[in-house]
């Protein structure tokens, strides 16, 4: 289980290069709308937002999308 703030999750999204939502979806074999919903906190199973600092506390157990997003953000930042 992973816990972070909603603002930190949005920062990951904002650090992704253009077209990443579709690329992440393709890599994971899911719909791009599911990736977008993940970062917006909309209708995702095993995803819970509670009141707290920085937009609230986000708790989720499925980290596949986050892991791929973090890798893609790191690659973009490091010119890979």
C-alpha cells in the first residue's frame, strides 16, 4: 500500500512529457482514460483520498501506473 499527497501525485503527472498518458496506457495494456483518471483521483479501485494537507492523502495498493509514470518522468528529466 502506498500513501502520498494528492499534490505530489499531480506533480508526477505534471512532470511527464507530452503524450505520456497514452504511452503509459499502451505499455500497461489499459485505456488512456484509466491513466488520466488515476492522476485525477476519479473512479479507480483500490484508490482512496481523505482530507489532509496538500490536497489530501491518497492511498492506493495498485502502483503500476505510478511506477511507469515515475520511470518516464525520470527518463525525460535525464534525457533518456
